[in-house]
């Protein structure tokens, strides 16, 4: 157990909070307090009007069962049970009948994209699939608070992207989601970032508008990328050069839409270039600034490098 001092933050319904820091900084300890597994020596933790740190007896059991769902770093799935049966465990413990528990479990596996794997046991599932089963199980009793401990720790690049999108969508449904992580790729997805160790977060910034002439490139395939762009006027086309040297147009981005988010979010180089179709004006934003500026609006259909 690691000591946690001077941490103070509020999270509202529909928000995703990140506890960000290196291993050993106390992230899991703080999650355990929020889950009512550990009781702090001092301090306060509340869910709505409920003081979590003073719960005992029946109230403690009720909180753990119905108010909070936990996604463990090591998944903690039961090897002998199928994906569906693992999700049914908390439902059966709460008194749901076999049929109701099975129907609820399969609906959650559908929601998390694993309906086709519901009869598979953990040893037959990939790391990303195990994580989705663990998330479905944590949602079984529809808790208002979801806690996830290092959810990307055992996942590869492709699995990380899908799990992060799922966690983001769960917060947008009105639930509070608190995630402990050392993975800075998650920063753009967080409504609140709580530093758990001394560090410097990437500074939020918004550039002055950039004017482009027709045919002018904003960035090229392979360039480093730290900004997401919003088109204010004109049109931008996203182009990729294939291995055979042929250029293909992946998408055209019009005024009001955005592009170029993959490189800054996942700390990679640009997978495609961006070129003005006609005279255009764009503004660049860091992931944090972009998140705040566009919160609540619909996601564009094209990522665009």
C-alpha cells in the first residue's frame, strides 16, 4: 500500500478522470479507497452524499455491490467459466435468477463487442477481449461509478485503441469513470487529469489560424504530429502515398470538422498528409485543448492521420 497525500479532485457524472503517474505513486491505493476496499487514515471520499470512508456493515456491502464497478489490472476472470458466466457472477451473487443473469450478461457482452465470444473461456481470449469481459462484469449491476486500474497495461497497440474508446463511451453515458494509468496516450480522453507524481503535463495550446493556398500541404505523411486541426474555412484532403508510390485520397474535411488526431493521441508520426483543396484556414489544438473545445459535439467520421 502506497501513501497518498494532498490529492483533491471532483468528478461529475458523464466525466472520465485519469489518475496519472508512474508505478508506485499511489494510484491503486486511491482507487481502493474509492472502491471502499481500503480505509484512509485521514481525508474524505464521497459519491454524491455518501461518505465512502465511513461505510460499515450493510451499507458497505450495498455500496460495493451496487454503487461501484471495478476493472482489475490482471482481469481477475475465473478460468473455468465462459465469458458470459464470468459476467453473470455478480448478478447471481446479487440474487438474479439464471435466465435474467444470462440475458443481462449477454447484453453487456454485446455492448462491449464480445457477443461472438460469450461461450469462450479466458484462456481462449486475447488480452483485449479479457479486458472487455472484465469491463462487462464491472457494469453488471449498472453502478454509477466505474474504476479501472491500468486498463491498457497488458494490451497491444490495436487493443489499446478499442478499449480506450469503450471507456470513453461509458463515461459519456452519464457514468463516472476513474482510471489509473501511467499511459500518457490516455490524456486526450480525460475530462480531468489528476497528477499522482511530480511531472509536467503537456501544455494545452491553440495556434493562431493557419492560412493555406490551394494545393499547399499542412503536414506530410511521416511528419511528427502534436496537434489536432479544425477546418475553419475551405476544404482539406487527407492523402496517403502507398508503397507503390501511388497517392490516394482518404477523405475530404470540410469547414467545422477536424482531422489529424491519431498522431498526437498515440504519439506516432503522421500516417497520411493533409493538403488544401482550395484556399483554406485551419487552427491547431493540443489534445487537451481540443478535448475542451469540442466536448459534447459529435465525432467526425474520419480520423485523418
